[in-house]
């Protein structure tokens, strides 16, 4: 699924138009049309490579608001047309004691929680780009 975005190719390059290929949504994923996306200091520090482990190209942005355009067959709480938001995390192991207590930000798996951007997709290791479970189609 090709997605238009803005990416920093290196720590010194400006954000510029960039097309990424997102994986097809899975049964527990939703697809959203991104309407708004905030940018905060953590996005800028990451895009500039100021925090250890930044993967380039880097597509920042984690304060996302959008409308659902598709849902996986295991989704029961949301439907097409719902307005949703995406924060700084998009996934976790969901099986450790912290995750079971609703404290996914303290995920105890070896990789920890999965960040909306610059995080490794569980089981795949591929980099997340500004809302991996929110596929921007414009």
C-alpha cells in the first residue's frame, strides 16, 4: 500500500515528500484517512537523529486524528466512519503483566512497546512510519 508522507532522509536533511510502502492491514488493524497530525519536540529530535537508534528515512508525527476507512475482521469496537486518534504507541506484546494491567507503556517484552514511528513492527522488525496502523491514502 503506497502512502504519501514527509520524511527526513538523514539527520541533516529537511522533511520532504516521500512515498512509503506500508504492509497490508491485518485482522487487528484499522486504516484511517489522516485529517490532522501534530508535531512535537520528540518528532523533531528523532528526525534530526538526536536520540539513539533513529532509523532513516524517518517519518515523524504521532499526534494523529483521522477517520476510519477500513477495519480488520477482528475489530469490534470501531467501524468505518469513526473518528479516531493515534498517540505515541501503536502496539505492545499484550501478554506480559504490565500489558494485561493496561500499562502497555511499561511492556516487558524484549522490544517493549511499539512506537508510532521509529519502532520495530512486532514479529517483522520493519520500521514504523508515523502511524503504521493508520494508513494515509490521498
